[in-house]
């Protein structure tokens, strides 16, 4: 019902349609001010150190209290000519090529199983979190107890009559890196599986039910129905695990093998620590840090491109 409004002249005015902006609140201008502390924090503690890496990489700095001189590209030539650096590149490439696919594939399959809500699935979720709740030194001690010459692994081999296969796993050039990769996978697979289970739980049940009505089993449903739906999420999780493996392996190397025997288990992230805090060669260390940063950036872009949605 339209109400006619009389005017002083005796005429009536028909009200027009309500304005599109009627009832809307004016935009608030305080959001930018609230973001200033976080922006300052990011610039000081994130962007600042990243710029410092490139600056220190161009310096000859033989220690924190030693005189500093400009080295230019001298550190780059020193790093590229160093056989230890080449071993670190190879070890890091092997570590990523083995640990990342194994972790993502196994975590996805385990997460799919948990998302189906089998009996005791709530308890399974808690158990999968256990490696994430254990501190890194404790994880290293667990693996050291299992892989030391008189540890659980060699004891189990001797118990089943395979004592000839016993080895000093962490002290052997052929197995030290493999032990570190196993630790990376064990430490990350459970937490990643819980992330996948949470994402798969939001996929409509009708998709899986329709696939099973068409005769698809769990294997085909898992890889041909659910995986394409969460493909972008798989890419995000893969990027996170890529960064953790690339930059976080130094602590495992430090606690278990110290990069040895020789340089058979030295990774790029551990080489940054070793040259900075043990050899006191900050220019060399940050040059490797720059290479590590560029490798991480290229890896993230490649993973993002590989897992982007096709629609």
C-alpha cells in the first residue's frame, strides 16, 4: 500500500523507490589503523631479516665480532666450488624427492580412512597427533634408541635370525640419510593425515554414495572422486610439508648425525647452521641461505602450478 504525502501547497507527492544505499552503514575507516601493528611487526621481523640475508651474503664476515669487508660474488664462487655444498644439494634433493611424495600419499590415504569414520575413529585422530606433540629432541632420542648399534632395530633383526643385516644405521654413509628421511616421514604423516581427514569430512557424502552406486570401490572413489575435489587443498598441504622438510631438517641432522659420516647426511638447511655457528663463516652461510630461499620459492611455485584446479 502506497502512502501519499501532502505538501503545503495542497498537492500530494508519491514517494519514489527506496535508494539502493538506504539502510547501509557507512564504511568504517578504522581497519587500516588496526592493521598497522601487524604490518610493522611483519616488516621488522619478516621482511627485515630476509633483506639482511642478501646483504650478509655479499660480505666477507668471519665471525660476529670480526671486521667485515665486501666480498661481492666471491661467496657465490666459494659456495659453488665447495664439494660439501654439492653433497648438501644432492642430499636435500633426495630427501624431498622421497619424503614428500611418501608423506603426502600415505597421509591422504590415512586421512581418507579416518574420514570414513570407522569404529574408534576419534581415538585414531588423537593417536595420529602424538608425533606432533612430541618435542624434536624426544623424537631424535626415540630414533637413536631404535637405530643405534645395540638398539631395537638390530635387536629385532637378530631375534628373527637376520643378524647379518644389522648395521650402525646412523653412522653408515649408505643409511644415515635414509634414517633422517624416515624420521621426517614419521614426524609429519600423522598431523598431515588429520588435516586431510578434516578436509575430506566436508566433501558431500552424496559424491561417494553416487560413485559406489556406479560400481566404484573405495580405491577409485578416493582417487577419482574425492581427490579432484580437494586438489587445491592437497597443494596447500604439500607446500607446507615442502617448506618444513626443506628448512626444518637441520634440527634432525644436528641431533642425530651432525651431517656425517663425512657429508653423507648434510642438507642445505644444516649447512647454513654449520657455517654460521660452528665455522663462523657468515658470508658463506647466508649465501647458502639465499640459494635455499630461491629453491623454496621455485618449489612453491611449481607445487602450486601442479596442484591448481583444472576448472
